[in-house]
């Protein structure tokens, strides 16, 4: 059963209970009022008849009192259709004209009660009223009866009409409540459909239910959860893709030098070769072995940075730049390094390695007559370092992936220059360990600028917008 049908059924049950209670209370109140009115009418009739009997029988007449009482009551019974009875004080019946449906035992019980006058409901359909009438000879008990069946019949008619009206109201209210519940639960159906679609893989599905009630709030929370799930799935997919690319690139990077080494080693094993051929083979084997050594060293360095993050310390930037000047090999273009007295929070060896790799990448992409320079921009709390070149530049579609391990924009040129695609990956990781990121700005055929920020020692870190 759907939630809308359950909600409709529950509301109809509540409505039926409320209507039944209201009808019961109203019908019961009307019944008690009508019964009380009938009792008051019967009491008034008894008062009138008892006074009339006293006036008529006040003077002594011929015959016994029982005969005169019987004659009088018979006369008013025939004239007024009044059901009545008379008893002496000792309980002897003087006259009896009560309805046959009235049990005699109930009449005797009424006579035994106290009070003037006293009243009882006999057989659930007849009201009896009894009281003492004082006559000259003696006192008698006058009992008169009144049919109360119309009161019960009216209650039954009201109950029947109320049930009919309640049934019609339930049918009409059921239709309206069902429409209203379906409209109210429609957002829940949207949430259910969205959850099924997301479970099937449509992670971009959203509900977008507007409003200020709890369902709209649930919708917003659901959409936020779906967005988080979509982001997590995209991250996992990206990580899986990068892992596959890493394995493929690593395999290729191993295969290429190993193929060269095996090929030239096979030439040397095949027999006597000329000295020139032997030198060429030895050079290739040495060159490719150095590539494998550099590759393994870069991988070990990257894994070491992942496992044991370094501790940052206050480092004079000038000392790092001085170490960098000594480490850079000779060649063109000659990089231009600034001088600085700033003290930054860094790990000096890693900072020097990062600058070294960035400058070497810039030199490899820049012709001999080009320019490679390191620029500094200072604020009271931060220092921005920019490595700028006038080289070949990087296509815009390649910028997002250049820090991935083994990724190379121009693979043939990189391998000719001894590159393995690990330099920028190491730089990106070193920058992250310093609490910053590498920012790339490049224009093809004009050059590239790589920048990152360092916090100055003794200053509070700024919150980046």
C-alpha cells in the first residue's frame, strides 16, 4: 500500500471516529433533553390530575371510596385517554388501567419508593409517575403512565440519519483527502524516483523541490547528499583513471629503456663487433640505465613524501637561492635568480629541489636565446615565487594534467632530454606539503609562468579567498 493511501486511510479513520463521537454526544444530549421534557410533562399531568381528584372527591358521597375513585378514574380515562391506576396506602388496588406492557413488579417497586411524586421508566418505553393524593376519608396513591416510545424512536431516527450523513461525508472527504494526500506525497515520490536513478548510476539526478516545509528541507539535504556522492564517485573514477594511466605510463617508461638495453646487449653478445658499434651500444645502455635510475629515484622520493611529511622551519630564502645556483648545471638559457632577505616557512632541501625542477623544466622548453627567470612578490605575510620562461608554452587542454606522474606534453622531446614525467608531480607534492599549490599560466609559443606562495616566518597564515 502506498504512503498516500495509508495516509488517506488514517485520516478517514480519524474523521470517522470524530464524527461518530460528535454524533453520539449530540444525539445523546438531545435524547436526554427530550426524556427530561417528557418527565416534566408527566409530572405536570400528575399534579393536575391529583388536584382535580381532590376537588372532585373532597365531599363525601354515596358508595365506598374505592367505588368513587374507580368511577372518577374511569371517567377521565375515557375522556382524556389517560392510563392510570390507584392504590390504597396498604397497597390494595383500587383501580388499574395501565398499559399491559408495564410489568406489575415495576409498579409495585415504584409504590415502595420514597418521594413525592416519584417517577420510573418501565419496560424502557413507558414513564410511570406516582404520588400520594390526600382525600377526606383516607390517602391513596395515584399512578399515571405516559408512552415514551416516541423519544426512543426519535433517537433511532437521528442515529440513522447521522449514519447516512456520516457515510456520505466519508465518501466525499475520502476523495478530497486522497487527492490532497497524493499532492502532498508527490515530492516523496520524486525523492524515491531520484534515489532509484542514483542507485542505478545516474549520479547527476536531483529533486529540486522548492518550499519551506520539512519535505523541501529533506529534498535539499537529499540533493546535497547526491552532489557529495557524485563528487565522490567522480573523484574515485578520476583516481582509477589516473591509476590506470600511471600503470600504463610506468610500464611504457620501463619498457622503452629495457628494450634498448636488451637490444644493444644482444648485439654485444652476438660476437665480435667493431669498436664504434661497441661504443654506441655501451652509450645507449648507459644512457637508458641512467634513465631507469632517475625514474626509480623519483618514484622513491614521491613515495617518501607521501609517507613522511617534512617539518617546516624558518628558512632564509637567500640561502635556498644560493644552494640553487650551485646545483643548476651550466647551459643555455642561463636562469636569472633574484636576491632576497625574506625568511619563509619551508623545508630547505625540498624547496630547493622544487625550484630546481621548475627551472630545469623551463630551460628544456625554452630555446637557447630565450629567457628563464625567477621573480618574487612580497606582502607582509606571504612571499610569491614565480618561475617564468619564454619557451614553447603549454596548450590549455594540457594544463590540468601536467602534474600527473609520467604525464608529458611532448613525450618525444622529453625523452630526448632525459625526462620521465615525474618532475612536476614531485613539485606539486612538495608544494602541497608547504601548504600551497602550483599555479600555471601559459600561452603557446609565448611561454609559461609557474607560481606558488610561501608563508613568511612569524606571521599568521592568510585565508585565501
